[in-house]
């Protein structure tokens, strides 16, 4: 039986990863087009759909997988490093979005979507926005990307900066629109809102280390199975 070579294994991995990136790009494009083209008041307000963390996350994920696909097509190690760098933020953010959306929806969906909003979100689009990005990016990280080596301080700085940036952005939109994108942010005090952001950053930080540990376990098992084959 012919033995596989490192070159053939690399081509196989590139083929699988390209398929993943293409699938993700199609799903993200479909989801973004659906919400951006919808005839709803939020799309006419300042910031539009970009007020939502979910949409910002999908946009970031879309950019990440597009760069990954382009890196495979042109064979660019530089673009691949860019994709892997973006993944440090985009993958944990998507997991955070899935956690927050799922848990808050179970408690009270109206904390995320006001009762006055009659816009119907088909289940497949709901999944494309709040579930698929986390699944697809985690698969990319675990099976097609190197493990993260960033220091805990660098990661905390990155995630804290992202949190501060979103805090600044939603308060900017509030100053113009007179409402926050999520009703939950409306009904709490400024101190409670700050606590929500702090807890979210803490979860994001925890997700980073959980994914990094999982990457080590998955790839250690893969290497072990190759040696025993």
C-alpha cells in the first residue's frame, strides 16, 4: 500500500480547509445579505445592523475565512498568518456570541429582541448568524490552524480592547438613535452594563484557553494515531 507523503497530506489538508472556508463564506454572505437587505427600521438607523455584536462577529468571520481561502488559492504563507491572527479574535468571539445568545434567549428572548419587532427570522438564518460561525471557526482552528501561542497578557489586552471598542461604539449609536441595539442594555444601569461587558470579556478570555487546550488534545490524539497506523 502506498505511503502518503508530507506533501500529499498538506495538499489534502489544504483541500479540506478550502472547502470549509468556501462553505463558511457562502453561509456568512447569505446571512448578511438577509439582514442587511431587510426592510426594517434598524437598517435605517445610525450604525444599522453593525450596532449588533452578532453582525460584527459575522463580518469578522467572513473576512477571516475569505483571507484563508485566498491564502490557499494563491499559496501565500503571509495571508495564512493573517488568517490565523484574525482567528485569535474571531473564533472566541463567535463562541461567546453563541453562549450569550443561547443562554439569554432561554431566559427571555425579549432581552435581545423587543416585542415590538415583528421581523421574522427563519430558523436557518438564525443558525447561520448565531451558531454556524462558532462551529465553522472552531473546526478551522482545531483541524487546520496552528495552536495559539500568544501570552495571556497579550490576549487579555486584545479582548479588553475589543470590549472597550464595542462599548464606545454602542454608546455612540445610543447618543444618536436614543436606544441600544439590545433591550437588555436599555433596562440596566451604567454600572450593570459595565459588569455585563466585564463578564463577557472574562468569558471570552476563558474560551481562548479552553480552545487552546482542546487544540492540544485533538492534535496530540491525531499525532498518536498516525504513529500507530
